[in-house]
């Protein structure tokens, strides 16, 4: 029983050790600190701290709590429960195989998205990509598609430019003007 518990924590212990090493290494980034701005070490360290916390939690959970074998249920009880409550069958892999054009359309949309980023800018290209991806996925409520793609794109712009400090493509010509207008609305300079 103890060996089973030890075997269960080995992957988490290895991840924890690796994350601790990488956290130490992230503290050694050479950069010129600017007052009021986050350094390049902040996000890797934050992610590594989360990984360390999850690994520590899983190690503790697997060491402290015993897994109990599932209770055996008589076949007649199972049949009675199944007959009383019908369950819809989950989608199978065969369903996806019958519609390969959706997969191909999704791949094509992703390639076009990457190509359009420099011309349309991040906001417009992302909003269009999200909307078209929902249409390819056979979602048909136009209001939800528009709202989700616009709000999702705005959220991505805000997080990447205001929180993570990643420079995003603004686009060219009139598309750049739209991007700059969006940035001013979000208070990003």
C-alpha cells in the first residue's frame, strides 16, 4: 500500500523538482529593471509557483487519503437504474470522421488567421477568427457569435497588452486606425 502511494506521487515529485529548478533559473534573468513595470521573470515565476502548488497538493492528497475500491452493485440494480433514466449517447469518434470538412475548415481558418494578423491587426483578425470558427462549428445564434467574438477579442487585447505587456500587431491602413481606437478605448497607450 505504501509503495502504491509512492508510485502515485513520483510524477508529481518530478514535476515539483523541475518547477523548483526552473523557478530558481527564472530569478537569474539579466534585465534592466524599469520602475513600475514587471520584469521578464514575473510570468514564468507565477506559472511555476502555480505548478509547484498543484504538485504539492497532489502529493499531499495522494499520501494522506486512501482510495477506496468502488462499491459493487448488483447487476439487477444497475439494469433497473439504466431503465429508469435514459442517457444520451456521447458523441463518438465516428461523428467527427463523418464531417472532415469541418476539421479542414478549422485548419484553413487557423492558417488564414496567422496570415491576416499583420494586415488586419490582432483585434480584428481575432474577432473574425473567433466568429468564423463558431460558424464552422455549426453554432448559429448570430448575436451570441458577434458578442462572444468581440468581447473575447477585447479580453485578449487587454490581457496581452495591459497585463502581460506583449506587443500585438496593429494592422495596416484603416485596420491600424481601428486597432489604435480600440487601444485608446481600453486605456492602453
